[in-house]
């Protein structure tokens, strides 16, 4: 009786070229490549890197002169991105302005939504030559459910390469690519939604300016940054005078409108991306002014006070004036490791209390270490 091991068929010898494999070996190689592509499609890194490794794998292991993944724009009328591997006689296709799906065999695949087998590229009117050694081409739509993402394009130097078995593998690879693209887009949309939620979580719902959470995060970050840069940080704490009597006389809706107007005026004094205007709490607003010392901060505070007064928002129940006024507490100091930002806030709060105790509608600054 013969040795059973001697009767085993060697399905696939690693490292043996496609042309030297028997039919079983070629089938095993295609199965291995499909498994490799499946693993690549599940990688968590950037989509383009995943797609590039897929086309590299196809070109390196198969008699494929060119492998490319051509992606469509949202409306499906133009190809706008191509990831490819192989040897091109021509320059890399330029898709900066879009390649319409009315052109080429890839366009035909995208238009019809059907795989395209070209057994003789010389006889196909839509074939666009990219390598003179190419004899056959197979194009597969990359589709996730009803959404067409693009086309998988495989061009071989062999006329007999695209057997039914090979085409089935490339069909499956196109499905893997579609899944990878879908997951990447879902992840991108989720990241964008999370960014939007994060932005919304930092806004005050009534006034539309930054909220206390945003202010707390910003002053902590600015404190550290300005300590390293050796630059000062100023704070204006703004309070609407006699705000409860305003609500009592005119109603809370009118009071809310006045707060929105105050926020709008304060925002006009935020000069550049570094400055921040936020709602501190209740009718208190705050301006965080990186790089300003005490003198500059006081000048801004006084101009702000005058601007609010000039707006002349009616206040029939104010003990200060017939219109809305503000009191402003100012503090400024040089951030450093020996002090916390709460010291700056506390100084501005004490200055604001002094402004109100002094008759309101005024700016008060408490001297701080590091003032101009």
C-alpha cells in the first residue's frame, strides 16, 4: 500500500509565480489573497493607506500590470480619486478636475453598475491604454447596498487570467473594499458629528457665545501657554446693572434679549482668535484677553462700558440710569507656576464688587503683580 503522504496534492507553493502554479495552486493563491485583502480592509488606519496596500498586494502576487481603485464623488457623475499600483506607460491620471463616467471602461462600469470583462483590450472601444503589455481587463463596481462608491480595475498581462474563479475573487475583493470605504465614511461622519456636539457643548444656549465650560477650559490652557511665552493675561468681568429690576419691570424675555445684545457688544471687543467672550453665569459675561496688561485691559473695558451706554437699551426700573448699564471688574497678571488662574478670576470678581459698591456703571481695576 502506498504512502498516503505521497498522494497529497500540493495546492500552493509559497513564492512560486502564478504561471508556474497548477490550477489547484492558483485557486489556493487567490484564496490567500482574498483573506489578506479581508484583513487589510479591517485595519483601523486611514482609508487611502488601506486601499494602497490592497492594490499593492494584487500587483505583487498576481500577473497584474495595473490595479486601481477609482472613487466616485457623491453624485456619482465623476471619478475624483484613484489609488493604484503597477507600471504605467502614461503619467498617473489627473483627477483634480474630475473624470466623467461617460469616458472609459471604468466609466461604463460605473454607469451600468455591472462588472465588465474585457478579454481583448485592443477590441474594446472604451479601453484607455495605460500599459502596452496589458492583454485583458476586469472592472468591478464597488457598491455598498445602493450606494456606488467607485470601481475596482484590474489589468492583466495574460489573456487567460480572468477565469470564473479569479473573477469571483475580485468580486469579493470589491465587496471588501466597499465595506472598508463605508466604515471609513461612517467613522468620518461620526467624528464630524462628535466635533459638532463638542462645539455645541461649549456654547451658551441663550447668548450664542462661549459658555462657562468653554471659559474654564480656555483660561486653564491660556494660563499654561502664556506662562511659557512670558506674556500677560487680562480678564474683564462684566455685569449688567440692576438686572433683576429689569426682569421684574419688563419680563424675562426682555431681559434675555438684553443679555443677547450685551453678548453681541462684548463680542465686538474680542480682537482675534486668542480672545474669548463667554457667559460666566447669570447676567455676568467675561472677556479673556491674552497678551494684554492692566492698562490695555482697562482701556478696552472703558470703551465697552461706553458702547453699552450708547446703545441706550431702555431700563425703566434702574437706580443708575434710564437705560441698561454695566459694571466691569478688571484684573491682569503674568501667569506662572506659583499661581493658579483662579487668582485672576478672584481679582476681577473683587474689582467688580468694588465697581458696584462705588455706584455701578463704572470700571474698576485692582492692581496686580505684572501690570503695565
